C-alpha cells in the first residue's frame, strides 16, 4: 500500500508544488479531471458541493463552476464561491495547464485576487499515478494570500475526496 498523503512545498518563493499518488492508472485518473460528472463528485472542500459545472475541455476552453457551502455547521453556510479556469494546454493523459481565477456567476474575473498558472502532471506508475500540481504565482505576496486563505487545507480536502472516488471506483472493478 502506497502512502498517498499530499506532499507540499514552496519553490523559488512563487511556486506552490503539491504531489500525491493515486491507486489508479494515469488514463483513468486523467478522465476524472475532464468530465463534469466526475468533477462534481470530488472537486470541493469539506462541507461544500459543486452546483454549477460547465466544462469546455480544450486549449482556450473554460471551466466555470460554483461551489456552495452546504454544511450548516460552517460559518460560510449558504455562501457561493465562483471560479473560472481557462485551459492553456492539454496533453492527454499527461498534462493540463490552466489559469485559475476567482470569478462571479457571469464569469467576470476578480482581478484583485491571485490567479496562478497551474500545471497538473500525471506521472504513469503503472496501476498508480503520481499527480503533481505546480502553481506559479506572479509574486511572493499573491502566493502568501492564498496560503493565508487556507489553500493547503482546501486542496488536501479536495484531493482526499478524489482519493475516495478513486477507491470507490476501484471497488467497482
């Protein structure tokens, strides 16, 4: 059994690098990042759900989505968080490069918030895949803003949900 906890580090002051191994072949794991029906099952933090998920998975395409806090015990209960992703490069099943924006429900980008360029690499380990996320921020300060917002905890929760989906899908084989 592989230790599949998320590993995180900051490189060159502006890069947030995250890694985790999933017990799923690369081709299959990649599909979970491109299909809206899969993304809705795992892309959110604890107590939040994706309620809108529009994906145009191609270079230049947009993924516009909304997460809503559904946990009555959270201070943010009922709050919506809109995001817009613009895909820059897709090499299936090896890599996805995109710019990650905070947005509103119309897809207007919030220019006051950090918008990192994210590179997801899917490393083939046979029946497993190492996922490496490399987020490049335009400044040390913008990286610090998202760290202060709890990005590490949020991505860890999201990747835990992805792992739960992977394990569930593996049981169904």
